[in-house]
C-alpha cells in the first residue's frame, strides 16, 4: 500500500494512505461486517458508527467501514489512529474503539487478508490511560416523585404504561434495551422480580425489585391484559395498544417528554440506572451484590456508576476521627 507519513508541528503523526485498493465488499469476506455480526443488536449500531469514523479518519473520508481495506493496515497506521482518537475522545471511549479495531483486524487475519506478523504488530497497542469525571447524574428523590406524579395524573392508558415503566426503571436499574426486551412471562409477581434475558453478553439474571413497584405494574397489566408478548408496548394517542415491542429510542423520548411535563432537569434512562446503583451502595448493599443486580461483568464498572456525590464522601470521612492526645 502506497502511503505517506508526515510529522505535524504538534508532534502527532498523521498517516495519509494514497492509492488504497477498495476492500472486499462481500459481507462474508468483510472483516468489519463479520465483527459487527458477532455483536448484540443493542451494541451493533454504536460500534458501526465508531468503525465508520475510524475508516474516515484513516483515509481522509475516502472509505467507510465496508469499503475500508482493513487487511492493508499496518502498525504505523494503528498507532496514528490511537493518537488521533486520544485527542478527540475520552480514554474509555478511545480504548473501546481500539478494542473494536483489534477485533476487526483479527477477522482480517482469520480471513487470510493480513499476514500473521503484520497483524500482531498492528494490534500491539497499549490502552490509553487516564480518566475523566463521570457523565450522567443521580436523580433526586423529589424529581422521581414529580416524574411519577405526572404519569399518575395522566388518565390515559399511556399514563398507566409510563408510570409502570418509570417505576420499573427506578426500582430495577435495567438498561433501556433490557426493559423493552421484557415479556409478560418475565415478571414474577410473587417474587417481585423480573428475569432479564437480553443482558449484555447474553447473560440472563434475576433482578429483585424495590418495594412498591408492584402496584403500578399491576395497574398497567389491568390495561394491557394477559396476552403473551412484550411487557410494554406502544399506545396510540387514542388509547389503542399496539401489538409490538417498544424501541430503545421510544423509552428515551417518553422520558424526555415526562421530564418536561414535570418541570425537572433533563434525565436519561441511564440516569435511572446510575441512581439505582448509587442508592443501593448508599443503603449499605455489598458492591458484589450490586454488581450482580446491575449485570456488570466487572465490579470496577459498578463502582464507576456511583453518583452519590460529596455528601456520601463527607459521611464516609466522618466515620473516623483523629486520636485524642493522652496527658
């Protein structure tokens, strides 16, 4: 592959490939397509966007992820990519994208599109170190009350559904993709729990719910009926229930609308997850138990969701005191 490597004034290496041969567009021979096919649908769109960005960065917009000749990449190209990603994104995002690139190059090697020695050199990249302040926030108790109130004051079937859905978000810490994937059969009233079948990594788990969530759920089920299928479904403005599953985007949309009605600060579905984890930790729950309820593979991920803030730190610091001097 013809290429030109230049040194920029800010000491960042820029690799400018020239004369790239288009990659194989047949999906069964495309390393990126094969990698994406191995992902769950909930993560596929995000990584597809990331790999498109990578392809455009490396080729100055000449290629997308499907036409990108991944097998032609070499160590100097992936190192330059690492530098550019580090400038643009947080360490966590950079490392996630680099991990995806490594997987794509592994598929290129498996397909015989990349020599073994060049493959191992190209993926020999250290992760970026560092951290940033966590995004998102914990939702205040009064905000939760206001969100639930506007749903409760809505007499339509839409109000019953949104009340149950928001109560379940708060009481379970489920991801929005997990919420919409729940079926009626996954809710166990006797145990006050839900079976999560669409967790990350195809891992099933049982999540026990906070007290009080059974009431709004039962009110919604009176409207929904007992037909098998999705636990939550779309509801038309005329109150007609539609026989299909909610989408991830619809959960975010209904939450933004209810936040406006309640007059509370914008809140995301994932903020409910952060709040669930923070509340459990604040109540003294063991972090390993919280990890299992949240469906995290690594306890360090659970710790990063903690949004208890300064007050929790003050209480922790107050648990110890300076020893008194003895005369």
